[in-house]
C-alpha cells in the first residue's frame, strides 16, 4: 500500500502482482494486452491482474494510491 507519482511519458509493463489503483491527480491512459484503452483521472479506480501486460501513457504528472497483492506459492 502506498502512493506513487510519475511525470508525463509512456511505459509498457507486465505486472508482477495484482494491483488496485486510484488516481489522486493527473491523467493516464492504460492500454491492456488486448488493445482496450481507458483514460483515468482523479477519483477513478481500476484493477490490473498479476501477469497482465499494459501500456501506461501519463498525460500530465499524476499521483496514484495503490494496493499490491502477490499470490502465494
């Protein structure tokens, strides 16, 4: 559990854990492995499953709160 801040840019990730995010400020467009794009702003929450590939395009400096869950085993 924590907060994370990022300046504008684009990054492709493969999540090593499940993550629940809530955007506190700024805007980000997340594109999943199937090409579905969704833009999130302050107050929006979303979930990314462990092992899921996604591309994050940060449009303006953003801050998110997050909760990570790592599967046992």
